C-alpha cells in the first residue's frame, strides 16, 4: 500500500523500440507505490502508442530483438513542464539512439539535470545523458557498448560487474540492464524521499511456460525493489532454469494477439516448497495456467495458501488455477473476461473488469483482469502483505 501525500510526480521519456521491460516495470511499479507517472514521446500525443522491443541474451555475440508490447502514452510531450516533476526515467532499448539527436529531448533532460532533480537511466538510455552533457565527472554504468560514449562525454565509467549493476552518484542513477531493476527502482524511490516498511516478506510466484511476460516480471521486480524476498518456481524445473513467456496485447482483433516474450529465470525449485515459508503467492496469467491447473501438486500448493489465509494475488488467466483448486466458492472475483465461465462455475461472484485495469480484493485474495491493472493489483497485494511506501 502506498501513501503519497507529497504528490510525487515522475516523467518517463519514451520512444519507439525502447526495451519492453525497461519502460513498463518502472512505469507500473512507481504507480503501485503511489507515484504519479507520465509517459511521453516526442512527436506523439497522449493515447498514442510506442512500439517496444524484447531484448535478451540468446547466445549470440550481442542481444537479440523481437517485437514487444505496444506501450500507450498518457501525456503529450509538447505540453510537458519539467518544473512539475520530481524525477525523470530514461528507458533503454534502441529508442535512445535517435532520441539523443532530438534538441527538444536534450533541452528537457538538461532542465532536470540543472535543477538537480533525480534522473534514472538504464542500458542505452545513457546515450541521452551523454548527448545532454549531463554525465561529466559523474560515476556511471550502462550496457557495455555504451561505454565509449560515456567516457568521451567525461563520465567516470564504472565497469558493470554483472547485467544487474547499478550506480548512484548524486542525482544521477544509472543501470546496466533490466536485470538490475530491483536495485535501480529502489534507489529511485529512496532518492524521491520514499520510506519503505514491512518489506521483510517472502513471496512465491507460481510460473509456467508461456505465462504472460509483463504479468510475471512487473510484480516480481516491483516487490523485489521494495526489499521483499521473492522466489519463482515451476513444476519439473529448478533454480536457473527458464520459462519462455508470451507478449499478449490488444491490437484490434477479437481477442489478444501473441508474440514471444523474454525468457524468465526461475530462482527456486518447485519440489519441497513449504507454504509456511511464505507470506504470499502470486499467480501470473498467460497460457501457463491452462496446464498448471491440471497439476495436482500445483492445486495442493494453492489450496495450502488459501486455507492458511495467506495473501494471494492472481491475474488474467491465473484464476483458472484458483477455479480448479476449488478455492473461489463464495469469493468476489474478476479475471480476464474469457475466464468468466471458470470463475462462475466455481461458485464465485463475478465482478466485471470494466475498465480492464480494475482489480478487487476479497479477504485474502486480490484478482485482476490483465496487465494494464498492475498498479492496482500490486498496490492491493502490498496492502494485504503490510508493505508500505510513504513519501
């Protein structure tokens, strides 16, 4: 749960083919914590989209790229006044290559820099900082190929020991890649004056092949950023194994479209999981719940969390597992609309997800319809866990 009496406001500078995680994770995490977040792109208006890219190391000499989600802007670049914001986020991906050539972008970044407001930049986003002459004498890290540009711009280069590396120097926070989001976002929250309490919680994520990309990574890293211990498990897999994910999006068809997403790395083994070791359970959506709902060990695990009254959060198609476990009877519940029949037949009271980002809490259970609802979904789950962010 978030308390934002101070009304913190953050601006995210977007562009086409920014990295999918590097825009959405901080965008939705900060909103879940109670921060007001605007996302803008030069030449575009509120309601328009930016295409994103899925970047990951796939065994080649550099990262691979596939199409990510369509990211919807919620503000207009030409109407932005830097004085109205407390911080700036620069996602990576390929967008910074061309945004660094835009004088309006550089003017905006310089305003944040000159006023000593917090700037967080990740991966290739540091190209914009270098072009804006905002890194001279500053300790910075980035995705390795950005190193020559930062050195040429006068930065004090810090070699990233891993892809999760982050560096904070004054009002500038830099990260190497999205693997470092927990530390990156945590630094940003504290720099904005945020105080985190109740973060000594242990959370379990129930994963499967072709779960929805955002629906695993956004809540996973959002909770890590607050200091929670988070484990991700999948039946018949162990720590270090991966689950492929899918990008489910709404592109004008009669149902969602699907594209390949990132590979998600598990952190623990499913075998031997003890409900008593955790304070809460998160069930992502996507296509994984269809087959996980047939696994007796999964059903037993979910029943254990519900019977002990522990916090459970399930989104999109995740409620197929809850329905199969028989734990929805008498509960008020929402889900992706196509899962309504599962929810109703399981004895739950159906709550219409209108709009699609609407989420609900009933007792120890939080349910959401789809990833646009992550800010509410994560915030309501935090409330059940007793995790708080105050500004």
